[in-house]
C-alpha cells in the first residue's frame, strides 16, 4: 500500500518540487492549490508520469483550498480521507510573501494580518486536524498490524531568524511558524508521530524572481558557502528523506536547506 501525502501549496515552486520527489518514492498525493488549477493539474500529471519512470504506480488528486479558512482546512482533510483513505504525511508548505515590501516603520496591519492568517494560523490548525486523524489511524493500525509511521513536515524559511526590515511581517510569521514543530513534536511523540521543520534558504522560484539580480550578486560574493541558488528539488529531497523513514529517531528537528547560510563564519 502506498503512503499518502497531503502537500499544501503544491501547484508550483517548492510545493511542486516536493510533490515530484514524493512521487518518485511512490507516494499517493493530494496536490493542494488556491487559485491556479491548471498548474495543479500539470503537477499531478507530472507526478504520475515521473512515478511511472521509477516503476511506481501512484494516484495524484488536486483540491482547491485556502488554508487560512477553517472550512477549507476541514475540506482538505476530508478530501484526502475520501480520495486516498489514509494520511501518512502532511507537508505544510503553503505560504505567501507580502504583496508590498515595506519598512517596518511604515508597514500597515493589513499585510501583517494576512501573513499571520495564511503562514501561521493555517498550518497550525491544519496540523491539529491532521494529527487527530493520524492518532485515529495509529489506533486502527495497531489492531490490523499494518505498519504506520506518520509524519508532519513544515516548510519554514531562513526568515524565521534572519531579519529583513523591509518585510518584518514575513519574518515574524515565519518565526512564529517555526514554533509549530517543537510543540507538535512534543505532543505527538507518544503516538509515534514524528514532526520536522525544513528551513529553505534562497530558492529559485517565481516568488524570488523579482530579486534574482540582488541575490545573484550576494551569492557570488559569498553569502552562502555553497555558491548557488537552491532549487525546489533540493527541498523536495529533504522531504523525501523524511518520508522514506531515514530519520526514525529524530523529531522536532530543523533541517536547513540553505547552502550553509545559517553558519556563522569568521
């Protein structure tokens, strides 16, 4: 039986990279999107095709949902339950950047509220729903002797600790999101549910496209020890390692996928 994975914000960028790597492992997928159904359908189709090249047969379903909305969070879980019948892996990837970068001395509350709702409240309460279902499944698998080792992964950012004064709302949201992992890791360990945070650095996506020239220069000057942009595939491989149960004795762990940006160097 294939593992079943729900990946939020999976139609493009990092989420798409994660979905593709999970497809290689043979995971059935729920590809969540908010507005771009065409991109979600393409990601699902690409996942199925890629799995075939790895001699895997998977299902990939798409579902529209905005994780900032309570009813949509319920919809995500119920859709996964109906279509796949189980949930082995939740990947909290969906998130947004500020519409406008503004100095923290001038920034308004509207953007702050939006980022907190999508980047923090959404994953926090979606994880709550997923965890309760996983606990339910843990009980049923004990009775049926089916091996079940569920996992929860949250994709955060180096902005959880690196200050950017022209997008303070984003940094605060990612810092808050980072606490989700130790909280749920501590609470869910007794059920055998491991929880992880993956912290990407500078990743080449459409979100970072507008600042490409800036970061090209910084990377060439040594901003990161590994002198290149990260890719969605880099993040996807870290998720796949966890999904493949390669870290069974770790929980609450932060995995940096940032080219070494987090290192303090003299």
